[in-house]
């Protein structure tokens, strides 16, 4: 019960009161799911807090943005470019704007980092990170184990050898890094912005299947039927390739 209460406190619903959003320190809040653009007068994300923006939101315009130390804006993966426009504000030391891709799975490939179109008009920055890395590729599937050999019999002959295991699958390619367009005034300290554009790591190789057990021997009245060898383990697959890196374009105005 205690863990449930802590979880509910951590993922408390966000209230959009008169175009204002406040995320208390060490908390995690998510904007309501919606599609298209959203205008907010003031957004405050306190120290070590996170505000998550759903995938359906493609544009967010903020009048005032204040991010504390190690605060985070998390932007869910999606194919369409996400535009963020901030008129004024302060971004604290170690803050992040994260739009990295999702890891791949057996049912879907890794997604690319989300493309970002950012415009900061009058924003003070101490030190921040833009993260649009691609998602990690899906791991290769495990190879099937080989079937066991038949046991020896006194009337039906020798034991049979175990079957070899099947090879493991190859890891899948990681997602590409996102494309970032950063519009800032001539005086904006771009050197204080760290941009992570790496493609996602390739998926791990699948392990080969185990070899089947050889058939067991049998002691008979006039002779002994020997057991058979086990099959060989399958070869592992190959690691997936890393995704391509993204790019950064800085536009001064």
C-alpha cells in the first residue's frame, strides 16, 4: 500500500489552470493527451522534476518557462517534428530537453529521436542538454534448442545423436538520431547547450539454441548399447548496426 501511495504521488495528474503548469520538485507530471498545438502562459519545472509532453502534441508555445536544477522536459517519440517556442525564461544548470527514440522490440523496430524545432527568444541558460538520440535496436531472437536423440534399445538398435541447436537471430539496427533546428538571438550562449545526436546502439545478438541431448545407452543381456553424443549448440547471431547520427542547425535572429 505504501508503494502504491508513493507511485500515485510521483505520477500525480497535471492541472492546466489558466494556462499555467507547475511541477513540484522531484515530481513527474504529464500533460493531458491531445493532438496539435498547445499554448501555455507559464510553465515551471522545479529542481529534479519532469514534465512529460505526449506524442500527439506537435507544437508547444510557452510565454514563460522556468526550469530548475536537473529539471527535465520529456517529449514522447513520434514521427512528426515537435516545435517548442519560448518567449522568455530561465533554464537551470543540468536541465534536459529529451526527445530520444524508443527501444525496439520483437514486434516493432527502434524509433528515431524526434526532430525538434526550437525557438528561444529571451531565455537565460546556465547549462542544458538536448537529447535526440535514437532508440536501441531490438535484440536478436534466441535460437531453438535441438531435439534430443532417441535412447538405445536392446531390440531396436543404437542410440541416436542429439540434434544441433538453431542459430540465434541478428540484432536489429538502432534508431537514427533526430534533427534539431535551434533558433536563438545573436547573444545566446550556444556553447552552453550540449546536443546528443547519436544513433541508437544496435540490438544485441541472439544466443544460439542448446544442442539436444544424445540418446542414453542401455545394458542388454548379451551386449551393451552405447549412448550417443549430444548435438552442438547453435551459433550466436550478429550484433545490430548502430543508427545514423542526427544533425544540429543553429539559426540566429
